[in-house]
């Protein structure tokens, strides 16, 4: 993992304790990334555990450039195992799972609304230094 992706994961893992499902988690993280000018695409669809055949649907996640993903809720449904991705990761490193989805438009929300959704975690997540380095993430 690049330093940029590692730092991004560290910052976003603060949201792990928020009591929100994947759709709201994607909404919140997308707003953080948009606020800091970090290119990303939100997706909605399903994820399949190829080993067990378990499918979680609907499920939402974020895709960054060059095959990087953000998903903080998949283990909630498919199990807390190392072979199930969590955080910021490259999907190619997780052959056990298959993501399938389409674009999910996510509107911007105001900071107060996002703080309410996340028990005030939103305002504590700072990524401004990451946005400056995003062009070096390749």
C-alpha cells in the first residue's frame, strides 16, 4: 500500500465506530473525499464471497483510481476474516470476493448533518494534506 493510501485509510477508519450501514458510510466518506477534491466513484450493487457463496445485497462502496477501493462495512456481512477486504485496499489482493455494481450518485450534505449521522466523527476527520498529495498516489 502506498503511503498516501495508508494515510487515507488511517483517517477514514475513524468512521468504523459510526453506527451506519454501507449506504450511509459511502455517503459520508464520499462527502469527505469531495470536500477535499479527491476523485472517486460511489457504487451500489452486491459483493459475493466466492468461497462460501454468500452474497450481500444491496451493498455500497467507493472506488478510487487504479483499482483502489474503500469499504468499511463488508466484514459486517461476510465475516471478520483477513481474506475479506476492509478499509482502503486494491481489489486485486482479494480474489475471494467479487464486487458487482453500478454508479451511485451521492449528493453533498452540510457538515452539521454529517456530524449527526456519525456522532460528531465527521468534523474530526481531516484529509487536507491528502488532497495535496493525491496526484502522487499513483
